[in-house]
C-alpha cells in the first residue's frame, strides 16, 4: 500500500478507518510504503507492516534522479505534451522535471523492496500520483504483478494544480490494472480530461464508521457551525467568513459560533482574515483548532453540540469530512462541485450551486436552522451515510475487489505455468532460468 505519508503525519487520516479492514482480512498481507516519514508514526493495527524503502531520499539521490530524469523519455514526452497543449512555461517544465525525478527515485525504492522481499502481488496506490507511476514502471520491469490506484480530488482535478497542469498523468493513466474513483462524476472527468478507458475504472466510494452517539443541536439563540479542511485557497474559507459575517449582521439575536478544524499553509492567514472581518460584531465568535486526529474529530461531534457543517470548496471528490459530520447527524451545506451531490442534497442539508454568493449561503443556513424540516434533515443526514457511505460496506467491497484482481492474476499465472510445463523443453541455461521464474510466480 503506497501512501504519501501515512502512518506518519500529516494528513491521510481517512486511511485510519480503511486500514482496520485490511488488518482483519486473513487473505491480505499488507505492507505500507510511505513516500515521506518524519516524526513518530501513528499506530498501525496488528498484522500491518511498514517499510521505508521509498521514504526520505537523500540529497545525493535526489540530485542523481534529477540528472537521470533530464535525459529520460518520460520527461521529454511530457515536454511534448506541454508544447502541444500550449502549457509550456518555465514553471511547468520545472514541475515536469521534478515529478519525473520523483518517479525515478521512487521506482528505485520499489526495486530495493522487491530485491529484499520478492515480487509484489498488488501495488495499491492510495493516490494517483508519482508513487503510482513508479509502481507502473516497476510492473513493466517484472517486479509487480498488478497495479491499482485510488483517485480522489487533488490528484484528479487540474484546477487544483498550478497552471491547471497535472504532471505525467496522461502518460500513465492507461497503464493501471484498475483505477477506483469515488464517484461517477470523477469517472467522467477522468475519461474526458485524460482519455482514461471506462473498462479500467470502478466507482468505489470511501466510507466512515457510523457514529454511535449523535451530535445534538444547540438550543434557541445559539448556532454552532463547523468546517473541516486544510487551509488552502481551493477550500474557499474566505467565502465562509464573508457568509458568516453577513449572517451575524442579519441575525443579531443569534450567537453564531464557527469552529474550523484543519491546518495547512494558509492557517494563520485565514485566522487573521476571520479576526479582521468579524471585528466589531458582538454576536459572532470563532476558533481554529488546527490539525486533529481522526478519532478526535469523531469524539468532537459526540461531545459538542453542532448545528451545521459547511463546505465551500471550489473542487472536491466526495469529502469524508462531510461524511463524518453527517454520520453524527449533522446536516451539511455544500456547493455542487465534484462528487458532493452524491452525498449532500436538500433532503439532508442544502446543496448550493457551484459558486454561491454570500447571501445564498446565508439563506441556506436559515433553511437548516429555522426551517420546519430541521429535525428531518438531521435524521436524513445520518440515514444517507448509513445507506451509502458506511465503512463496513464500502471498504469490505473494495478489499474484495482488490483481492479478486489478485486472484485473477493467480489464475492467469497458473495457466501460463501449465502451458509451459506441457510444452517441449530444451535443457539450456536460458530455459532453466525461465522455468525458475515461472515456478516463482
């Protein structure tokens, strides 16, 4: 299982739910290979191993990989794409070179792992990024039998990357044995933008455990709104700030509290913006709790009355952060971008247009807080997660699909071996090596 950093920090909290199901499966023997490993790792469940063969390359190794990348066909094919698509610039060329060098060094890391442990049955790439491209290259060289990849949002939508450029994806998107998207919308985007084959794409939503204790709403006169995300421009937290400011001004009889959970590079800037925009408004307050462990977020909903969850992202997959809130019975307000419409509707919150105005958001808050369907929205939020985004169902189905891919591989290998054993043989050095290789399979 190839991850960005998990079990190390930061991010990838949602793997914590999925990995438990891998640990329970008696057929799967899982080793996690993070690309970055700094600090203390999060605890792994029993039976799950970790190997740092792909993590924290040295400066010398990175310099060598840059040199190799500069003369590789991978980089020059990407140069050709940038030229044809008129995206060529110093910035995009540098990004193409850096990504190519990452693929080079990560492929070398995989080779080290394969040399020590033998062939990998299935390389499961949590992100459709450089690690997954490295796995494809290792497969071509005979070290991996099957490569599958999840694809979410930041590794899918070009709008979330500088210059609307996703390095190398078009070179590799056809090479996976299976790609798992979180929604039909993501599948369509993958096909239309990158020319991916529909035959190799499966929709497999993420999931969350059902919260055993539901969050309670506040009493009359108090409104508590929660958001969870990294502090990045694409998350449009400034829209949330402006909408809450307008709501507080229009509803001075209500004490409005906003809690934001999540860190990121724009954490201090966003907090400073909130402080500035809310200055002088007596009936609004806010708190930025920063990065929180996955379990701590779930506990927060159990122990803290929350009236509403809000997301205003410009681009999304199907956000697990919204699933977690709805699992606790908290209705959500979110824009119709990415796969959000698979989760949020007017039956369990408010689904806004892709780029709502501040007044649109204020009106949506009013619908949830003051509307006659307030209790029904909370009940339906929980019901939506129970029926469509339960981790028990979704992760069990996903793991079964991955194991089926592995089983199909084994049957194919068995047939190849039987054909080889039935064929006439010559006792030569080449034949002996070939036979040994197939027996190993």
